[in-house]
């Protein structure tokens, strides 16, 4: 099928068909509907390769996440895909497998495939830096959720320190006077910021933190179970266990249940991310809810702004750093206050 055949079927000029299918130029709603109906009836498909060569854009965006098996990143990808869809763009997704080397290859591959821009959540706080900065020098790039310091790119995520302030205030209100922190190794900005917020607010509130009660492993249920077993077997467990994500927290509550430690009667437990499984745990987790749809919308907006200003980069000013304030969803794994959120 050709554009001329669509024009003949719709009773308009080929120029009008081009304006309708490209979304450019003034066309009445009635004519637009007639052209699209004719194109559908004839099975006409826009030649995306030809359009990309003509317009200098592919209407595709690449995204690289540390691990697609983590439910938080799965839901974040979904939010980004929906936000891009509203802009008429498609998503190419890559999994870095939490490996900076693989991540660098994924970024290079996406850039070579001429995507219009890239959204990346860096897998490592320092080792990801070179590849992220090099890619940002080739095409628009926005860091999402996690970030690499010292890079000149836009970033959007949540204020992890503010989130931990909410968590610690809530636990203190519930009677916690000692606490443990269970997270991943301090190799990414998310864990670093969450631990910093935990440590600072614990000090402000006079909540004791034994150095042996800071346990760092990875973002997994298995690590949560292992860490909880260490805390319980090491003597009297702390009043609260603050986890850097929900997977860890689910492992902690599971281990506590197996070891006969009541949650929240003996130990309060909190998670982070508000993944779907958090409300299904026993008990349901108190957790930090990240506004994923807002994060995704801001990332897509920043990417579009970067693309529009790419030819006049010096006029854009300093890189944007947007930290949204998350909310605390109170459920059954803590004692203070009424339940809130879904």
C-alpha cells in the first residue's frame, strides 16, 4: 500500500495524508478520522525507517535498569512505558544484571541503534559513571531513581533522606528505642541515601544503633532472612528493623515468623518501595511508597526537554535534580498510628 492509495480512498491529497499520519500540520478532526479509517482499511503502515531518516528521530527511547527481576523496577518500567506511550514513543528495555560492565554495553548498543534518548537507573554509584557520562555526551540521557555523582545529566527520583525521616519518626512514635538497618552493599545511591537518612534521624531521636546491627548484602528475600536470623541469634534483637527495600523486609518478617519473634509485638519492621507483594506479606508491610507514575512522567518530560535543547545545550543551564517526596504507607508490621494507604 502507498500513501497515494490512502489519499485516493480518503478523497484527500497525499500532503493531507502525510500531515495526518505524521501528526504535523493543521487538519480537521473529520478529515483526520477519514484518513485514519482509509489507512486502516487498506492496511497501510508508516515506513518507520524512512521516517526516521527524514525526520532525524526514531520515536524510540532506551531504558536500562539494574535488575528487571526486582518488582520495583518492573513497575517503574511499566510507568515509564505508559508515559512514553502518551507521547507516541516506544520503549526498548535492557537489563544490566547489576553489572556495570553489562550496563555499559547496553548503553552503547542503545546509542548505536539511534534511540532518541535513554533513561537509566545506574547499577553502581561510581563504576557506572564513565559509561553514563560518555553516553550522555552522545544523546539526551536522564538518570532515574538511582544516580551517579559527578555526571552532568538530569535526574529524577525521591528524597530518600526525607523518606527515612518519616520511617524513623513513625517507629519512634511506636516505642522503638533501638534499631537495625538491613540493606544492600553501599554501592548505589539508593542504599547510600537511605542509610544516611536512617543514621542521621536515629541520632536525632536518640535511637540506639549497634554497629553490629548494620547488615549489608543485596536486595533479596534471601538476604532479609539471613540478616534477621543473625539479629535474632546474636541476643536480644533491636526494637525495629529498617529495611532498604521490600524484598529484604519480606525476608525479615518471614524469618521472624519462623524463629518465633512477633512482628510487630517484639520487633517492628519497615520496607521501602511499596511493591505489590508488600501488602500481601504476613504481616502486611509498613513501607515507603514511591510515586512511580510521577517519577516516570518527570523523566519523560526531562528527556523531551533535553532533546529539544540538545542543539543549544549551553542554553539549558545546570542539570535538573528533581527529588520528589514519598509517602509512608502504614500497615501491620509497625505499631504506631492508624493504617494508611492501599
